[in-house]
C-alpha cells in the first residue's frame, strides 16, 4: 500500500510567525498606561513659586561723594537712624573749605561797611567844623587881598619894594587855594558822588560772588542724607578714597516690600492685584500679600541687590509684592513667594 504524500509545513510555520509578531506589537500598547489628559492650551499652572527678597519700598540707596576724593570723617554708624539733610560724612578738605568760607564772609562784611560809609552823610559836627574852617579861610583871603592892594598902592609911589609886592601876591594866592580846599572838603562831607556809590556796590557784588563760591565748595565737602532712613552698611571709613560703590547704604525700613524674581516665561501669568503668600526661614509664619507692580525689564542673574539666582542662566522679571502684615527689617533676606494663577489669557503681558 502506497503512503500518501506529506503536505509541506512551511505555510503553517509562516502563519504562526506572523501571529507571534503581531502579539509582540500589541502587548506593549496593552501594558502601557493610558496618557493623562493634557490641560487646555490656554490654562496656566495652578501655583507659581518664585524666590524673592525683602527690600525697602524705595530700595537701598548708596550715598556717594566726589569721585576719588578722600574721606576725612564718617559721622554715623551702621544701624543708626538719620534725618533728611543730616551730615553723615566729611571730606578731608572740609576744614580748609570752612576757613575759606569764613574769610569770604569777613571780606563781604567789610565791603558792606564801606558801601554804607560811602552812602551815609558825615556827622553834623564835622560839617559844622568844616564850615567854620571855610569862613576862616575866606577871612584870611580877604585880609591877603587888602594887604596886596595896600602894597600895590605903595609900589606905585615907589615907597614899597617890588619884592614886598610879590610876597603879598603869594600870600593872597595861598589864601585863595586854602579856601578852595576847605570848600571842596565841605562838599565832600555834604554829598556823595554817584561814582563812589557804583564802586562800593561793585565791591560788594564781587565779595558776594566769592562767598557763594566758598560756601558751595564747603557744601561739597559735607555729605548729607537725602532722606530720613537707617544706615544699613558703611562702605568707606575715614582716610579712605571714595570709589564707585559709594560711602554708605541708606534705606527707609518703615515700609518693606518683597521683590519676587519670576522667570521670563512665567511673567505673563502675573498681574497687579493678584494674591500672594510670603514664606521663608526669616518669617515666623507666612504673610499674605498682593502683587503691586510687575516689572517691564527682563534681567539676567547678575543684579546689584540680590544673588538668589547666581549660578543659574536665568532671565527674570521682578515683581513687587505688598505684604498685608509685618515683615522683619532684614534687607535682602531671601523668602519664597507663592502666586496662585488662573488662565493665562486673563494675565497682563509683560514685555522686556
């Protein structure tokens, strides 16, 4: 009996291999969890956390003086409260400038006295004495003229010598000159010339200008506080040269704010009036606050008043938060600011 021919198995093997490949493709899809639903494109994060710092409302001000001048004396200490206009430091040229101002005041006083002397009339007693002198000179001239006339008559009859006549002429001339001098002095005592007035006024004006210059130089040697506040730090001491950083740092600590540093990409989600919560190690308990101002300048990590982002290649926008409770008067202390956010389209756009 002849055996039946065997059917080839490769179609079956091929079908089994195809089923195995299909199962390998479907198993990862079945085992992986379903992806979470993504929020709508316009929805922002529920909470924005930013690092911030405590700052005075007017920020910290560095007091400067003439560049590369030498300090003579610093009159305040760190932590001291100062009044607006109070002298906080003196340059080493202050004593010389003060002496020059005193000398200028004395010269002005002298010029004013001379002007008053020119404008004032002489004392009545001096005028009366000068008038008596004028009358005496008039009498002397009359006597000299009469004697000259008598000698001239005698000369005509050859009784008197020519020399005697010449002597009497000289005496008459001297008497006339003395009378003119006395009359001129009387006029000088009784009236003031306009030229003298103008000269005296000009001397006063020159001395006033010199005094103003000396006082300006004196004021330049005294460094005054521009506002009432607290000295935070002394940057220079007596005998040191004033540099770019200034002499001292001054701030008003009665009104403190928090400056939050929000990254550039998240800044459009923040708007004035937004609620905020301030926390940190310097606070005994969190303090509520409100966003007061959103900056319009994008800053990099290097800033003069804070180093909380040093080491990060960050671009941030400063957001000012007004606290609704007290803050510790520790300028520059780092805090954490939490800002609950809503949909992004309702937030103000911040441009660099």
